[in-house]
C-alpha cells in the first residue's frame, strides 16, 4: 500500500494529562490523536469535518525534563449575563514536564490532506503554543501488512486490544466551538518509544525503516 510519510520536528513538546490540575503537570510520552488532528487542521487552515481520515504515526524524543513556569490564575465573578473573568490575576509557579528534541512521523493516504503540509496555512504546534514544529521532509513510502505487530511511540485504543502501557482516557477530536468539547473520548494505551510492546494486532511496516516499530492505523469519521 502506498502512503506519504511527513516527518515533523520540535525542540520541545508537552502533552498534558487530561483532567489533572496540580502544582506538577506531567506530560504524556506520545501525543494523542486529537493533537495530530490539530496539526492537520492548522496545515489545512480550517476545521475538517464530514469526512473519513486514516492515519498512523510514531513519536520519539531524546530526553524528558521539568521546567518552572509562571501562570496567572484568573478569578471569575458573576454578572447579570452570567459568569465572566475578572481583572484579578493571581500569579503562581508550577512544575511542568516537557520532552526535548522530538520527532513525529505521520503517515497519511489522503492526497488532499497531504497537500496541506507542503504549504501549511497556520503555524504547526506539537503541544502548547510555544512548541513550534517544523516539517523536515515529506516522502512517498510503501507500507506492508505485518502480523503480530511490534508497537512503540503510539497510542492504541485499549478496548478490544488490551495492550499494556499508561492507560488514559483521551479524545480523538474537539468540536469547533467555544468552549471546545471532547469528541470520541475513550481509553488508550500510551506506549512510549523506548518501551515497545509485542502484540497480536495487524500493523504496517514502512519501507524507509526510520524507527524500530510497526504502525497502527487509526480510522476516524469526523
């Protein structure tokens, strides 16, 4: 099967654990599917909906560390029209975990979406607004079917597969509303690049041999 591999680099990335608010904010070792869809939307320049997308990806990094970050907590107040932010901001300092020297290998087969990455409409981010990403290369590849796939650097739906790893409830997408709402949240096995898992799943292998893992393809209906 033919596909296109898009290699994306960042100096730093951070993928916050959902629903975790504390003085220490850890990062997932792999971006969730919703982050990948955010990249695709940024490249396209619009919110993609009413279509099917198949994608696979592999993510790795060189090291993990912790940074101190200043945040400002905005208090809310009640008005006649409802609850709105006040002009009172309380400074605070938190510890935020981040990943350094990151590479994302994104595999797509939809030619229209692939074309967006040759000339992205908006800046690409792999994490927070400060995690600016750049495209290193785009190549057409052959991917072959592999039985009993060896998987790493990916998130895999937990239901029906039951792979080990860090189990997190992650969204597949977000709505294009304010505030945004999660779409398709379900448990995923988050499998780090440095902890490969042998599975009984059918996967795919790229002929470029750029990393030591097979690929799991996600099929999304937006």
